């Protein structure tokens, strides 16, 4: 499945690996950086999603997504992400993804981008809400931590009692450092992780074109 992820905002907090470990699918462990695990709150605008390299699916292929994620490594050394929640504004997408074991939540999601900043808001029909925004600086961010948190080319997921790896091909994110304008950690806390204070890493990217491959069992 091809799709474009645009105007991405990445907020990350350092957390103990012991807190992340309980969310790891069987056969994976937290992928640490600087001795700790990291939890991310990421928003982006998905555009033009379609099957294979075919024509994008009208309406359903374009929507706003906000996800909470951790970072994993399997016994083969393959790095990935583990999604705790993914909020999206398309009910059909949410239902289809949940049937495949991906923890989507149907929510009112809004994105905005302009000279005054880029941001996302989430209002779940039941439960948590969140709002966060950043002002990109235009300065390239290519430090080791930024690469560690964003150079992820697949996800680890549980499905029917098994752990799957779903590859995702894309060029490296063109990252910029960003100034935090507004934030809250409500979605992270609703996912079962406690964070305190502002995120340690704040990044923006204009986006990348991506393509998901076929799942494979660990």
C-alpha cells in the first residue's frame, strides 16, 4: 500500500525500558538509545493511500492520524515500531485496521500547517483528547537520536497470538528541529505510560512517500 505522510510532527519522551517492555510483542524487546526507551507522540496528514502502486482510494485514502508508539528490536536484530494507539478520523479505516490487529481509535482529528506553525488535535468520542503544535526552524536535524527515532522501516504487531513484522519502505525523513508551541501528554498517558514535562525531542518533517510490504511472522 502506497501513501504519503505529510507535515509530520514528532514529540518524544525518555522513559524507563521496564515501562516499555510490557508492551512489546513476543520475540521483541525495547530498542534503547542512551540507556533508555522512548515513547513518541506523532501526528501527520496521510494523503493518497492506495493499494500497491495503483490509484489512490478516494476519500478513505486521505485523513489525519495521530499515534503513540514505542521502539522495538526483534531476535533477528530488526528494528521497528510498536503502536500503542493510532487515532484517525475515518471510521472505515479504523474498523479495517482493528480487524488486522492494529490498535486504531476513531476520533475527531484535525491538522493545520502554516507560517505560524504545524499542529494536531485529537478528540476521542470516548476518552482522551490532545493538542500539540510546533514551529519548524528550517535547520536540518540529523543527530543520532533523531535518526534512531525516525529511521524505522517496519512495525511489530500482535495478531491472533502471533508476532508479525510489517515492512515499510521510504526514504529517510527530511527532518527539521522545531520549537514546541503547545503540547499535552494525555494520549500517552491514556495508552498506559506516564510522562512528565515537555518532550525531550521535538522534530518536524514535510513528509515522505511510503509503501507497506507483506507481513511476515517472527
